[in-house]
């Protein structure tokens, strides 16, 4: 799953997020109606399965990026979105839902957003195909524009998202993963859809080419920041989850930035005696309770939290820089507020509890 | 997998097929070059996986339908296909390969066309995503046409193929499956891509609307005939496979026409005493060796082979009827020869060996 590791890591939005999304009330309601209407386009036998996936409990971050990227002014809040923006918001959400369905199969996840996953509810076999059907429908909707531009952009992003997930899967449990590998994986698996959402929103709203390009790059940077934040929260989020999540992460062999930074620090400090970085990672990947608690304590002691939080901040600043030349645009102002929101979320994590 | 149940059921083409496909030598060579070129468009990490799937040992029936549907005359054999036909032939083949990759995961198949399946070679997780990447690339190629027509048609067909596979998966092992259910499943999972292939071939070659519609419907009928033939061959094909395949079929709970006809005959003859049709099917689905041999003997005794062969023939005649008003077209003549080819393949099966 592109933006979090299990349903338990899907955190409630802080009030600041809500303030941005309050503007999108009409937009989201239209999207919801539109997504429900799409169910009629599925074969009767799989309508229930598709319905199950198109639930309303998700954060709908990607559609929000479409709507904010296509924002033209205050009047938009009341007027609501154009039919084209709604359609493209549905496209990115359906692609995202399809990747979630496939991810849950791979992770063997049973619960997402407090409900059984499709894989558990209908079996992994039907879920593979359900994901395919959601993908296909997203692409079909993306052909309902005057040109092939939207469809081409969506197909291209889908391919990148898949590539990112494949690389992550192939590297799982491998002790040879670098910072560059991690960046590449999150760039493909998470940032690409954020980028696409901002790009299509700005593009369909008729933005100037320079702004469209800046919005797209903003989206990419925001996506990288969001994923790093999410990976950080897996170690330093709600205290009830900490040990468990760390164990889950290591057991699944997913290597994220907090662990990479820990490795750097342990290697630099010689904490593992003569062992090299790869040997140390291999050791960590094979250890079981109560070692995760030890690793978490080490993370706190060796300053992993601030280092990873800094990495989020670097991306957020780069994202803001992209929009700086377009400060006069309503869309730029609103998108920029998302950086503040994410900053607040990082601040809300509790590094102290790990010590 | 849409057109056969395991690699062992992929039969060699008879000489008659070869005579039609000999015309397509240049076309197939161009397709092969084009498919190889596509590998560069995949992220480096998944290029090998994609390469593994784009092998040349398949029959490439769907690309053939594209080329034959777009046939304009004898000169085509030497001149070769237009760039658009090659692209769309690659699209239908990639969609087909993607469904094979996903099907092999679901069936737990280890071997296809005498090689390990992608699922076995790279693991089911990476294979889910590899299938997605192949789908995405197919759709991306389908956006490289002047209008959205091709992409829309491909996305729509993909959704239908997935729906067919989902229905088949959900119904697996269910004793409540009717002839109508079976027809609907093969119409979606197999006939739809045959239809799309003929449609796009005829359309891109600039065929008249009536011919394009007829070619599409021909493709659909041929696809139904092909799948029924393939299901028949699973019971009455090469003798070394018979018992094993019957067992495999029943074990996987896939219910195909030969079994449905057997049920009809057993029910009508009261061979199962007082038990109803559903009870009988449930019984068959739960029995193990040596019962499959018994069922096969019953099939031979109760005339299942000719009944199913007749069903193939009905579809082939309907397919030929579609093309009858267009007998002056080169494409119609060539497509029509495929019916003769399939007829010959049905004739080549050996019902006697089952008794």
C-alpha cells in the first residue's frame, strides 16, 4: 500500500487538515456521488466488490490534490468542481484503491480502515481481479476527455506505481538497500500519484504551462514528504502501536528511512562491533522480540527521529520552493497550506515515548 | 487463464493453422521487434520480468486476429502491417499476457509453455504487480493513437475480461452453475479479447462500419467456439493428459461445458438415483480418484463429446454467418479460414480413447 503499512497507521487528520478540506465539501460530495454512479458500469457480479472498495472512510488525499491543484478562487468552494475535475479525481482515487486492493493481498493484510480487506472478504484470487477491474475502469474514465493526454498520463503513472511496488517487493528482506533505493521506491510508489493528481488538477483547470509543471513537481515533493512522514509515524506514532509496528515492519522486511538512519548511526558508532552495514541489517531483519524494542530504544538514543523529521522538512521546503514563483495563484496558496499541515503532523509525533 | 487451463493444454497448431499464419510471417516478425522494443519503456528493475513474459513461444492468436481483421489484400503479406496495426496487436497481446500472469497466480500454476510461470519465478507478490505493469503499458500504448477510441475500447475489454475471471473465480466449486453462467463467463473472459482484436484490426485498416461490426461479432463467436473447444480438449485431448486434467479441473472446481452436459445426461437418465442436479454436481466436485476416470467413461457413454463438439460447430457457423455479407473482402476470407482450422482441431480430438 503506497502511503501506509496497515490500517492502524492511517491516522486521523489534525484540525489544520480539516480546515483545508472544509473548502472541498461540495467537491467531495460530488466526487462521492460520481463514484457511486460508476458502480453501475461494473458487471453485476462484481458490483458489490467494487462498492466495498469505494468506501467513504478514506482520506481521499489524491482527489483533494486534484481539486486544490485546479482551484481558481474562493467562488470554487460554493460552485463546486467542473465535471472534468470530478472525473479525474475519481480516476486517481480508483487507481489508488486498486493498488490498495493488490497491496493487501501481498501483505496478507486482514484489516484496513477498521474493516476486512477485500482480500479477506472475497479471497485473494477475486481480489487480484477486482484490482484489475478498478484499474481498467479508471483508465476507461480517463478516455472520456477530448484528447488522449489524460489517459496517457494515467497509464504512465500506473506503470510507475507498479514498478515502485515491484522494486519494494523484490528488495524485501534484502540487506543491500541504500538511501537512493528507498528514495526511488517512494518516488515511484507514492510520489508519482501525488504528482499526477496535482498535474491533472492544474492542467484541467487551464493553468499556464509553468504553473502546471510547478504544481506537478510540488505534488511529487509532497508525496515524498508524506511517505517519509508515514514511515516515521510507524515507529514514533501512537504508543500502543510502536512495538507491534516495528515488529511488523521488520518481519515483512520493508526497509524504510528510520531503519536506514539507525543503520548509519550504528555503523558509524561501531555499535555492532566489527560487523559491516549489510551484516547488521541482515541481523536486524532476522531478529525477533524483544529486539524490536531494543532497536526502537536505539533509534531514540541515536537521534533517528530528528534526522528523519529533517528529511521530511527538506522535501516540504523544496515543495514550497516550486510554488514560490506562483504565489499569486489561489491554487498555489492552498496547496502550500498542505505543507504546513504535514509539518504539524510530524510535530505531533512523540519521539520521547520511544526512550 | 482465458484460453486454456494449464500449459499442458496448449496444443500445437495443426498444419491448417500454419497455412493461415504463414501469410503473417512479416507481420509477426514486426510485432516481435516491436514488443522487444517496449522493454526499454519498463523501469530497469522489472525489465527482466517483463521480458520473461513477452516470450515468443505463444501462439499469438489475438495479434493474428488483429492482422487478419485488418487484411487488405495479397500485397499485405510482403508489405507487412502498418505501424498502427503492429501497435494494437502488441496491445492485445500484452493485455492477454497480463491476464495469464494473474491467472497463473490464482491457479497456483507452476509451468506454462514448458517454462516456470512468472508466479513461480518471481513470487506471487511481484507477479501481481508485473501483471499490473503489463496492463498499464498496454494502455499506455493504446493512447498513442490520434483519438481516445482505441484506449477506451481496450480499457472496456480489460474490464470485461476481469469481470469474467472474477465470476468464474467466485463460482468456482459452486454447484449452482447453469449453461447460461458458463456462456457468460467465456463470453467475458475469452470472447471479449477475440472480439476486440478483430474489431481493432478492421477499424484501424479503415474498414467500412458494417464490416467492422461484422468482424467484431465474428471475433466474439470465434472466441466462444475456441474456449468451448479448449474445454472439450481438456477432457478428450491427448490420452496422457486425460485423467490428470479431469482431476485438475474438478479439483479446481472449474465447471465447463463437458461437465455441464454430463450432468444434464446423468440427471435425465436418473443415473444418480433420486439426487437432483445440484446434489450430483456437489458430489462430483468432492470426489477424488478414481472417480474422474469414471466420469470420463460416463462422458463417453452418454455422448458428451458430440454434444459439445456440436456446440463449437454452432458458434463457428454463427461466426461464418457474420462474415457472409462481406465475402468480397480479403479480411473476411482469411478470418473465415480460421473457422475451418478450428473445425479441424475439434475433429482431431479423440473421443474414443475415453471409453
